[in-house]
């Protein structure tokens, strides 16, 4: 590990707005933020551009960026400290453990911004909009709470649309070319480091906003989704 990363890892240990694997915080986030404001998560947050950007826009809401890479979290956490954004925090953890940190109905909204699209069909269960993950989110997301996906990957976009269709999820917004829209919200204008890289070389940004029901998604449909993936995507 490089010297710069080692320094950053040591620093986040001292940051008041960074918690690592905080199982003790389940149901305690109102105490942490010292208010009862709605809580929004940015999953696979990278450098936390959305957590920080939304925190600037909405001082009456709380935001938590979650990522395993402490070197990346350091960037967003440092910015939040410099700007006195007391409504922004970060959690270092794998995403598949996120249900251990939040109680039922404790989260109002989720943003998934430019996650690894896990392009191989055999890896589709690792996509953060796979029903396996959506069931985790249901454990703490308020019923009807929005899930936002912003990605440059047409594969992840189409996959998520299929999930929405198969599991009959309420779809509120969908576009395969966000910046071609005549009007977009200030929230959607926030750009992450990975958006600028255009790794997928799609030259367009895809966006979906959908919500999750209170009842668990039916497991019977998982096999249908798997079959669709292997029928439509190249391994």
C-alpha cells in the first residue's frame, strides 16, 4: 500500500464523521446527527461527491456515504469537515453488510451512483440493484422510499429496468440519456469522479428512480431474472 493511502487510512481513524463497520449505530443515527432529519444513503460512494453535494443542497437532511475504500472516503470526509457539513458522514464497509447499521424505517432515500456494473453475466448477483441487495435495503428503507440509480453502463441500466419490471416495482423516472432532457434537477447535475471518466464509453448517462414496497420481493422471480441475464448478456 502506498504511503499516501497509509496516511489517509490513519487520518480517517481520527475523523469524527467516519465510522467503520458501526454495528452499534443501528437505530442511533438521530443521536449521531443530533436531529431527526430524514436520512439519505449514497451506496458505493467512492469520493462521496453525492453525499457532500446533497449535503450542501439540503441542510435539513442527513447524508451518509458508504464504501469499503477508505482512501476514497477520505476525500469526501475531509471536504465535509472543511465545509462544516455536519449533516454529512461516511461509513466504511462492504455494501452487503449495510443492513447491520440501520434500523427499520431509519432511511428515507438511497442513491447508487456509478457503481461497478459487474458486467459479466455470472457476476450479476453482485450488482447493487439485484433483488438480493434490494431485499437488504427493504430492511431499513421506509416503504415507498426512493432508490436512485445513476450510471454510464447500459448493461446495468437495462438490468435494473428488468428487475423493476419482473418485481413490479413503482418506476418514477427513467432515461437512457439524462443530459439530453430539457430540464433536470440540481441533484442530478452533481457529477462524480467516475462519471467524468466515462469508463463505459457510452457517451451518455442513464438514470432510474424507483421505490420499494414494504413486503419482501418474491424469491421465485430470481430464477427468471437469471435466465434473462444469460439470454441477453454476453458472458
